[in-house]
């Protein structure tokens, strides 16, 4: 499986970050809806697979569920979609390269947040509530248990969990940009995503599905969800922007620019 070196991946990521801010309004909304729905479908698969497993196999259950969840991010990155957590890495790095404005970063995040929410809630309501895929035994108990665990976290816990989540998810996106064939991209996406799910970190878009699914089932409130949304959103933003975009920008780009431009041509001639 062919792949690019980190320096090249950074260049590809900058290009993708620029491209994301240039999509027409409706295209961004459609692709955001698709991504939100894909992530929700991955979480729905997680619930359907793990809910029937014995509580005595909790560790194995988490691993099995985590191994199927990445289908959502695979569909987003390969079939096409605009996912907030990925954009929290790709778009800021384009800003660090001075290719886009700060306003475009936040405008993109806003549009993708809204459209991701619409896609995730669509799956939660029509597939989870209307069809009943999250509201029949034993799936309802599993859905409520997951949502309750997320809502019980304090602001700081949810924030830190959000950082851990997007540190891994943004890494998965980064690796997919570096792979040059489909199987390489799938492998690059699969393992970091599986890791964050198995650990139990909080993903803002995944929460857009599982918590509303519990609300539609008559448990919890939208205000409780908002109290979870804010710290997880902020944590995801820090995880993608600081721990991946900013870290790799300084590691792979700035060090190449520390040498004065006047000296670079002289050194190039001396090594010929």
C-alpha cells in the first residue's frame, strides 16, 4: 500500500482545507448531512451489535462495537462527506498556512455543524424512533446507557474526552490523506477510529445521534444535551486543531522555513 511521508500529507491537508471552504453553500450542507448520517449509521451498527452481548463480556463487547463503528468515517472520507471533527483539523491548518481567513474557518465549522446535526438526527428519529431500531429491547437499554454515561460527565471530563477523541479521529483523517489507494485509506481510518470508540472518548457528531435517540425515546432533555454538546465541541476543536494541525504544522513546515531565504540558494549550490 503506497503512502506519502508526513511532510507531503501536510501539503495535501492544506489543499483539502482550502477546498472545503470553497464548496458552494448547498454542497457543504448536502455533504455535511451525508457525513452526519454516516456517523450515526456507524453508531447504530455499534448498538445493534453490542446490545445483545452478555454484560460479562463488556470488554469484548466494546472491542467488537469499536471494530464496526469506523464504517461511518470510512463512508464519509471515501464516498464523500463533510465531517466537523475532520474539518477541525484540515481547515485550521489551511489558516495556519495563510491560505484562508479565520472567518472562513468558523463559517465552515458552523455550516458543517448544522448539517451534521441534521443528518445524525434524521437517523436517530426515522431509523431509531420510527422504525424502532433503538427503542426495542435490548437496544433501548443500550442506547440509554451510552447516552447517560456521556451526560453524566462533568464539563471538564467531557472537554478532555473530546480532546482525546479528535486527537485520534483527526489522526485517522490525516492518515487517509496520506494513503494512495482505497485499502490503505481504510486501514488508516480504521484503527485510530476503533481506538477512540473502544476507549470511550466523546465525539460531537456521534453524540448528535445517540443522545437525541434517547431523547426521542422519552429519556433526558435537550437542555441536558446542550450541556454535553458545548464541552465536547470545544474538546474536539482543541484535539483536531492543536494536537494534530498545529503540532504537525510546526513540526513539518516551520522548521523548513527557519533558514533565511538568502542562505538557501548558497547551500544548494555548495552541495551540488
